[in-house]
C-alpha cells in the first residue's frame, strides 16, 4: 500500500470513528469488547461517561459482570465461559 492509499484509508477510518462517536453520544450508547483468551476488556469512551467514571484502567470481567442484573449476568457469564 502506497503512502497516498494509506493516508486515504486513515482518513476514512478517522471519519468512521468520528461518526460512531457522534451516534453514540446522540443515542447515549457505548460499547465494550473482550479478548476471550486473556480476558482483556476495552470500554468505549461513552461507556465510561455513561457510568460516570473517569476513563483509565480497563475494568476486570468481574467488574463488568457486576454492572448487569443477576439474570443477565448468569447468561453473559455462561456465554463467556
């Protein structure tokens, strides 16, 4: 990939991330993902904002699961096991 193609791809990625952020702010939704091998968790900035927490160290799986209602927590725990 040449420099020009790379720059165009980076610009498109930044534009997509910006639109996703705008949509999340309007809808008041965030997202999170987890690497199931090492259980590393990533929260979007909107998740931190919605929970009223300062962004920083990513939470543990235990912290994330405790944010859900008990019945949802059971299903989520089973799905991630």
